[in-house]
């Protein structure tokens, strides 16, 4: 009797072990069959309350809607490992990898050449001579159009006739924000004064809240009562300075009213919304549906790729109707928004500014 029971027990254990290994193998195979999507942040990483966080929202939305496996990675403090991170994901079988920021441009070009079977999305960067058959898609945004709207908002709310702009890295991309902002302000008041400062000339300029705060305080000291920043994580300092001095501040990329501290929220007039989340989500959807095409795409105001937030409803209520009118004019092409200094100078000249 004892031997029979022992045999039965051993047989049952063997069955359970085999079953367990079988189940584990099935799970592993199921996981391997899932489409793998990766996102690599730029300097500032997750929690920048701006550009990177917006991209992350798009990844999260896609993960909730599609049967995919996702991962996100953050670079080191200097961003020197950008290409290494892209290559590591490509080697691990990720089908689509989003490189979040123009500073990834060279890294994407290099990695995409060595991994032709992997698709890459590059936000804000430009790679020449791409076609629909390329494995790179450049995700562009009409930041100047959204900035025009918040520039108009700044001019409409300013009582001193002086407003400020704090940029992160002094490069054409951020100058695009500046150009739109200054044009929008001048559209409302051709005689308005816009004080402009940049934090630096390297990627570090996007993660220096102390410098952002100091520049904002200096602009307030010169009479600015509304300040718009396009400086990534450095904008945390700009928002803090404006709240401290009880001046209006305009956020960027994400709705920064929602991420500001409670005591800062009353002073966040609006934010220029750059829908990186939409770009990330839409391209992941294309990959999932087998409809990915390389090349170039732009998310402009007409498709709500950019815009302005209304979360601070009380603050924006008296000018929202006017801003929506201007938005319609831009979308219809009635207002041509400048995107660089040369175009800005021509635009200001046309206004007599």
C-alpha cells in the first residue's frame, strides 16, 4: 500500500512539474510574441513635467489600448549614452523605438542604418532624404503656431506692456517657440516689449531650474508681468519665480497648471500644448496596424497637434474667445506665423513693430 501511494505521489509531482514548465514556456512564448515598443527619453527624463512626460503619456495610452510590451529608458546626465540605449533596445527585438528629442538625430541615423528591420521615431529632429520606405519617421510640431496663441494671451493679460521669454538651449528649435510668441504678442500690441533670455547652449540648459528661476526674477525686475518658458525641466524654476512674485507664467509642452504646486497654480495662466503624446501614440498605432511609413509628419494647430490649455478657467476666461478666434485664423491660413528670426523680422515690419 505504501509503495503504491508513493508511486502515485511521485507521478503527481512529475505531472505538476511538467505542467509548470509547460505553462512557463507558454507564458514566455506569449510574451515573446508581443510587439515590443520602446521609448528613450532625453535629458530631464521622466518627471520633467514637460516634453518627456508628454511622450510617456502617449506610450501609456498605447500600452492600455494595444497588446504590446513597452519599456522606457533614461539617458545619463550628459546624454552621452543616447545611441547605446537605442542599440540595446534594437538588439533586444524592439520593433519601434521612439527617440524623444532632436539631440538623438545622429544616434538615430547610426542605429537605423545598422538595424534596418527596426523602426525609429525621432521627435523634433530632422534626417534628410527620407522616403516612405525608410525605417525612420521624423515627428515635427508647429511649435510656433501654439506659441503665437500664448504670445497673444500674454499681450492681452499684460498691464505693463512688458513680457518675457525664457528659453532653454539657444538653438533654432527653441527660437521657433520664441518667434511665434513674439509674433503673437505683437499681433495684439505692436508696441509691446518682449525680454528674451536663454539658459545656455548645451542640453544641460533643459534641466537647470535654478537658472530658470534667476532669469525669470531678473525679467520681473525689469517690469515683465507675464513670462513664457520653453526650457523643459528648467521651467520649474520659472514657474516658481513667477508664483513667488505673483506674476503670470505660461507653461510649455504639457499642461503645467496640472503639474504645478497648489500655491503656484493660480499664476499659471495657460500652457502651450505640444502634443508629443499624440505623436507617440499615433505612430505606435501605425506600427501595430502595419501601416508605418517612414519620412516626415507634422502635428500643427489645424489637427490639434499644438494648442493652449484652459485648465485655469478663471484666469483665461476673459481672453479665451479671442484666442479661439486667432486659432481659427491660423488654422485657416489667414495668419502666417513666423518660425525663425528672419520671418519674425518681416512679420514685425508688416505690423509696423
